[in-house]
């Protein structure tokens, strides 16, 4: 038996962490979530949603947040799961790219769309729905957010092709850089290792027991339906090579 | 401190633990402590047997049918795992 901690750390900042970037609270009128100085989201008791950008904020940034983190927040209130990552689809099979910030999730999705005939479903938040016992990725975004050569700030780049309907989730690939890795490599992971990979990608907003139980049920179900991979490469590995490997895996799985 | 679990004792689940299968392993979430535990295929077999109401001795018999292991080894391994699960508060003794 192995015991681990850490994989259940929240991937989204909670107010008790003392980080004022994001905070939310329940009130007698509903729920208020605030991305400080960017966006305020109110959900009333009837489920009506009001999303208000902060004065002077870049409307593109506010729209991005509304379509990603705010979307994930509203979905979480409804008990609907979301993963932090990008997702693309081809031939009825969706591939989700997971990983820490800077792991190359958006870049891999963009390369898959550019060179391998995939359509974009999501760039930042993978919204999932259970339909006829299958987990499907909802199409939620139409642009890749990529860093330019002269700036680390990400900017939207319209996708060449965008998915129009939910697609069965077949592959989840955790991307990471490791300069000790001799080359690009993808390894199928199973069991508790798959749980660890998936758990670290879940977007969470609260720790209630019922939420944690539902999350474990969800992750077990996901792991039973989709293949989980750990994709490691040294920095400097061409993004196109990573995408080509993912496309190859997608072809094999299909 | 209580001694080792008897091989014919019945083990019960506890309310603050939630477990699910991942391939041939089990992930056990301890909601009271915020940590999780992983059981390998044999541990998963034992866990499922115990939660189905079987005693360690009965689970050990089923292990001998599925794995290349003699009964004495199986029951000792089974009791050792149950002791650890009890010590960590992931299961409880009946009564």
C-alpha cells in the first residue's frame, strides 16, 4: 500500500490561501465569484448568470476568463467536472492535453490542428459531460492562446478548425518537460498513477466530502474509458514532434 | 492498543473513506485526512473481498485460487494489510 499527499491540492486558488487573484462566496442571494480586477460572476438562486468585466479591463481577456475559468466555476456549481488542459478531436475521438502551466498544452493543441487534421475543442478548460455512459468533451473555445516569439504574454490565435459537437474522450496526455529525458517519449500509465495524473488536472473550487467523492467516481470512470499517457520531453524538443507523437497515439487508439 | 486482527473477524467500512477502482488497482481517499492510498492488484482483491463481508481467511482462500500463493502466505499477507488499513483508520473491526 502506498500513501501519497499533494495530488489533491487545489488547482485553482482558494480564498484561504491568501491569494487575492480569485475568491468566491455563497450568500443568501446565490454565489459570487471574483477574478480580482478582471471579472465578477454572480449566479442567483434560480441559476441565472451575470458576468461583469472590471472597468478598463481588456475585453479579450475578460471574454477568455468568462469562457474558461468562469465556465468551469459555473459547471462545478452544477456538479459538472472540468479539467485544466486543452482538447482537440479527429474522427470522433478527443485528445486532452494536461499538464502544469508552461507544459505546452495550448501549443500541442495548435500543432495538432495545424498539421494533423484535428479540430479545436478547448484551449484551457476541458468541459466534460456524461452522455449515454460515455464521457465527452464539449466544444467551448475557438482560439488557441499562444505566446509570440517576442512576448511571453499569450494572445488568441483563431483555430483553423473548430469542433462543433461533443466528442468522446479517448486519450488524456499529461505533458511535461524534463531535461534529463534523452528524447520525446510517451508512456501509458494505469492504476493509481493514472489517478495521480488526472487528479492534478481537476479544476476544484471546494473540498466538501461530497465533492471529493464525486470527483473520485468521475476520475475512475474517466480512467476506465480513456487511455492516460505521460509525455515527457527535454526542453527544445520541437512542438511539432510532440504533436506528431500524440497524433500517432490517436491513430492507434482509433 | 489492540492486537493483530483475527483471520476470522469481519471488517467494516468507515464513513470518511471513499474508494474506487483504477484498472487493477484501488485508490482509497481518506476524506478526514486529505490523503489517498493506493492498493496494488492483490491489495485491491483483498479490499474488495473485505468490503463484500468476507473474513481475512475467506479472502486468503480466494487469493490462492487467483494467484500462485499458498494459504499460509496469503492469510498472513491479508492480515498484515488489514492491520495496516485498521491502523490508518481506513477500515474498522466489527463490534
